[in-house]
């Protein structure tokens, strides 16, 4: 078992436009106008070629050499292993390598060719058609009268694709074998992006700018909604960044830093590896490793859609980043997880048990038992489906600009929108829409326009003022609407009767006798009967999705905190938390002197202690979130974000307004055995944990140095106000460096804490990006690229070393590519660890050489790094809570692990894969809390129910409580932006 991919850094400013594998798959070439190079992945060797292409457009590697076309010169060139030109032939086109050193070149149809190419005429193109050439000399072997936009070769077969259709030929004999029209009709294939043949030559994959098609000649092709270059790989299919199985079901998206890799994928000859471009690196993906089972990590971003099926037993969830999750709701276990690569914001179960998934391209139908995609529904201009309303066998899909009603087989029954706005050239967005339970009437609400009551036949049956939310009750007799200022419960069919304005809501679902609604941190029940009592509750975590169990007093909620709550319908009380989120953003890491113990602090207020053995083991955890167990040291939200950790032997943590110390954390538990706790605001620590610093906030003009044991202020030194101030303490805390950027440059001052006394100052014309103390006592400084006339230039960042003792500033690690752009760095005695965009770089300080270039994390940005004192262990962690351990001597991956939001976790090594639930999955294990994070006992619950949903006496207290709750816990997950806003 391995991570499944390797990373190869690009030079600063480098953009490798074309990629190709050597015929044996043991090397690959990267080519652009900046130059060309060959990489041997086995040893990581990179060789620069002696060639400078001019506007290269296609490349292929045969046994005869590396061939590419130059658009600027209108020719095809072959170069040898050193990059020296050995053959040339007039003409351009699409190149593909065939066996036996043969090269195929396909002329593009002039209608699809670049405008300048068409103007040059056919003569500049040389021979037109599908040419079979000698791969070394480019001597012609034969020509077939074919043109197209995509070409793929498999053995003696070649597939030529254009908007007009697909042609299968035997290039060795020069015979056309089969011809078919484009799967959806030529009118829909405006821009063909790729073509591929399976290894046996029986199946094909083709794609345009909107979708892909999987088929066999003579049979109906199956539409795949994924976009991008399509290829066959050893384990199935690859379309864009998404790996699919043989039947076209998504299995995993190829990601880096939480983003899907969108670059063109090039598949190795054996189909086992895929080479993809990122923004700053090339990624070599092991397809089989990526297709292997992985721990059930849970959601890595907001859970924004929920649905219940199988009589309330199966709970489905969808996330902003495209993860589809299934729980056994009765057992409280995460049963399955698939990364589809596309945002999921609408879910619904059909009466037959099929799971409908709203995506950016339409509606997918899944078998929730086998976790296979069975159908794909689409309609013209239906994009970004953000909600589904299931009424019997009819489904309304709410898209970005229109709503579409499908029948149970995916046929379009009605389409509403788009709507034009007077004075605008673009249509109005669709704020909301819902289908009446009878299935014959819909209410659609275009943004900033009248809401319309429309029949399936397209006739307008009524009008309402502009609305943002519309939800029918399951009985059909009531319609809940919201306009951003409040909500109104109306009778349906609409009558001319007075209505009362109630609480504002963001989402709502129908339950027996009323409507369940949510708005940020609030959850409430609005009864249909005016004299019936409802309830309103304010919780610690905001709610972004909710669903009610049919015929059961249970509801489920989720949101930016990435955990799913099972609640009591009677009053919203928390019954249990389901394993869901992958973890919180890791804000701080610290290794003990032996490198065997690792302390982890996250953004939401948790501190974890791990032992790094052959298989990492979590020893204990202090939970400051709303899911903490009983007898925790702090109330929920009181602990605050973990800002800094130091682990010189004892463990010291800075959390919000607290500094905590554990004398022997390895033999105690961090949730109960704190030996020192002090109320003190600090932002960072010295490496020995004896001193802390506090900048005093954005407008402060001083930086304090504090004694951790006593809380005494040891020194105050000046520092310019602003968010771009950088502060760090020396390892022993005897010196403090303050860097400020009051203007275009940076002012730096080094102070001795005793006194305090200024030791040195320096001014630099660039703005500071990062600063830290190095093991020899000097200072490492990162500066941003220079600016020209107030606009950012292409000048790369600058990494310098300031020898304060001798007053010398010099370039630091000048030969180490890319580290000057590092966003995060940590330095041990012999190793430096840098996070540089899409790569991690481990550097040996003594020799100033790169030990290893490591891949960035797939699911989120790297947020923290650590290196052991002896340099043997390096650790990286990300914003989704995943932690990776690397061998500091070789850069080899040792383990990945994570503490999940429900208090559980998972571990993965080369030989082990474990995951375990948290302490909150059992019924009644977690207790509901009010807006201040206080536990709600039975009396408080009863009082809340008696007060009802509209009790004005509690409004002020509730609002104040909600504000405090948001301050304590919602910095990273408390608003609609959720984790992505951090």
C-alpha cells in the first residue's frame, strides 16, 4: 500500500504544455516553449533536452525518437535522446505513437483548425489525411483520406473522431473497418476533446467539452457526465480527473490540495500510470493504488445535502467537494464513501430505493447497495443542480437558471426558465423551486422577480412577490415561503387571506403536522395549526442540511462542522453523532525530542497526542468542540483554536486565552491530567516552551514576550500595526524578531528579551512573507516577488539568511528550486521542510541539497509542518485534518492518519489500514447544548418547549448566545463559506 502518486516540481514560471511517455513507460517527456526535459521516475533523474520548440501543439514518443509539431513553423520534428533534431517533415496535426517505431499524424479538419492555419491554406499543411510515417525519419508509409479532431492508436487499430462521427481503421493495412455518427448527434459535438480505444479494441471512449461517451461500435453508447480527456486505464476509465470503474461509476477523483487535477491526463502504455499537470508540478499517479480501498475518511468539506431511504435506515450525504457518503442510520456507521469529483447539493431516494444525486451536470441515479451509478439524467441548460424535490415518481431538479421536472425514467416532463430581466443581457438565477406533492403544479422563484405558480403544461396559475425559499408540506395543503426578511406559511391552493410573518429560514423540510426549518445556528418546528406549539433551538454549530425520518421522531442535520447529528424531532435534542467529517484543520504540530511522540492541535479546539511507531496510535485527546465527552476541562468553544505547541519533554499549548502544560503527556491523558493552566492570551511559543509572544491584535503597536510559567510580561518591543506583521522567538526565547511592512518594504528588528535591548535592524525593499530562527542562530527570511509600478511582476520570491552576529545577509539554499515560494516551513537540526504550492520539499541543510520532493496532500492545503530535532522524522498536516509521517533521511512515506470529527480516527500504513468510531456514535453519548455551549438538562429542554418558537422574551439572550458561539467556534466553520473560507 502506498500514497499512489509522486510529484515532480516544475521550475519557477515553467509551464509544461505537452506530455508523453516513452514506449516502455519508464520515462516521460515534458515540452513547452520554455524547453523540454525527460524524467526517469525510478530514480527521479531529470535531463534537459537541447531543443527550443516554437508553439508546439502535439507530441508522441516512438522507438524512433521524440516527435512533436510546431505550429509556428508548420512542421513536424523528431529529436534524439539529447534533443538534437534528426528528422523534419512539413505539416502539422495530431500525433500518436504506434508499435514498431511507427508514427501516425492526423490532419485536423480545416473548419476546426486555428484561424491562422486555415488562412495559410492546405499547401502549408503538407500532405493531408491520416499519415503513417516512419517514427525516426518521418518517411511516409501510407496515407488515408481522413481528417479529425482526436486520434488514438491501439495495436493495429486507430480511432479517428470528429463532430461528424467516429471512424475505426486498420492503419497497417490502410483499411476502414467501421464508421458511426457521434453518439449524441453531430450538432452536439461542437468541440471534440479526446478519443480512446480499450486494449482489446472493442470499446471506445470519446469526449467533448460537456461530457464523455462509453460505447461499442454497433451499440448505443452510454453518456458519462464527467468532463475532460477520456482514457482507458488498468482499473477502468479516466475522464478528466475522475477514475471510474469499467461500467462508468465514479470511484475517486484525483486531487491535490483539495482541487481536482484538471490538466490533460496522459496514460502510460500499460495503462497503470497517469501523468497529469498541476499549476506548479507534474503528478505521476499509480492507478491501481488509487483504486485500492482506503479508510472511510468521511467528509473533507461541508455536508450540504442529506436524504433518507430504505424506510429511514439508509442516510445519504453529499459534500461541497463531491463526496457521496452512506450511513447505516440504525447502526450509526459510515457504510460507504465515493469521491465523485463534482459538488453534490441535492439528494433524494425514489420509492424503488434508487438514490438520485444532483450534480453540476444534471441528475445521476445510483444503486445505494452496490454503490454503482446506473443512470444519468440531463436536460438542455440544466446546470449546477442545487436541490431535488421527489413527489411520487416525479422529480423536480433545481438548477442555476431553470427547474426541470423528470418522470421516474428520466424523461423531461416540464422545463421552467430561464427568465430574462429587463435591462440585463443575462438570465435571472433561480432562487428556489418546489413541486407540489400532487406532481402537477410547481412554484418557481427566479431571483429578484415574481414567484410563479406553474402547471406542468407550462401555464402560469398564480403569482407571488419575490421569494428566496419555497417548500410544500408533504400533505400539499400548505406552502412555506421566505423572502430574506421573514417567512410565511400559506394555505394551498393560494387564497386571498391574511398571513403572519414568522422567523426567517434558509432551508426547511416537511414533517407530520408542521415544517422543520433551519437558519444558521437555529433549528425550529413550525406547526401547521395556529394553536399548536412549536419550538426553536440554537446550537453551537451552524446547519446547512436537514432531513426528517418518515414515520419516526428523528431528524438529521449537518453543516460546515462536517459531522452529522441525529436529533429528536420533539425538541431538537442531540441523540448521537454519526461518523462523518475527516477532521478539522491542523493548526499546530510538535514532536518531542525523541521524535516518537507527536502533539497535534486543530483549529476547532482539539489537542491530540499520538505515538509514532510502525503503526501510529492515538494516546489521548482533549476535545474543546461541541462534541466533547463529559468531565472535559473546558466548556465547548471555551478552549478556542490551538495556535501553537511546544514539546521539549513536557507539552505546552497555546489555545485562545489559555496556556496549558502537561508534565508527562506520554504517561497521562491530555483531557484530564493538565498540570498547569493559566489564563493568558498568546499567539506563539519558543521551542523550549518557556516563553510566549503576543502581538496584541491588528492595531497594537507593541509585541509582548511572556513567561509561560508565571504569566509575567518580560518585555514589550515596538512593532508597526497591521496584518502583515511577522513575529518569532528564538528556540530558547531569549530573542524576539519583529518584522513589519508599513509600506512597500519590510522593517526588521531583533531584540534581546532581557532589557529589552535592540540587537540589530534591517530594511528590505520587498515585503516579508515568512521568518524563522535557524539552528545556527541566524534568521531565515522569505520575501515576496518584487513589484513593478504597483503591479505584481513575474519576479520570484527571495529566500535569505541573516547572520546577525556578523551583519551579513546572503541567499539561502540558492540551488533548491521553489522553496523561495514556500507558504509553510519548519527547520530541525539537519533538515528543513517546506510546503511549496503543490509540492513538499525536504532539504538537507548541511549539503543544501533536496532530499526528496514529496506530493502535497490530496484533499486540502498543507497547514502545518514539523521536523524532529535529529531530522529523522518529518510530519505534514492539512486543513482536512490528515497527518502524514515521512522518513526524514529518504523522504519515504511512513504513515497517514487522522482524528475524525466524531472523535474517532483512521490510520493507514504500507501494511495496515484501520478506522474506528468516536465516542459519540452511541445513543445519548453526546449531549445537546445551548448557544453558549452549556449542556441542556431535562428541565431546560422542557422550559424551551413551553416557550415555543415565537417567545420574544428569549430572543435577545438567544442572539447574544449565538454571537458568542460563533466567536468561539465558527471562525473556520461558522458561516455559509464553511471550511473553504479559511
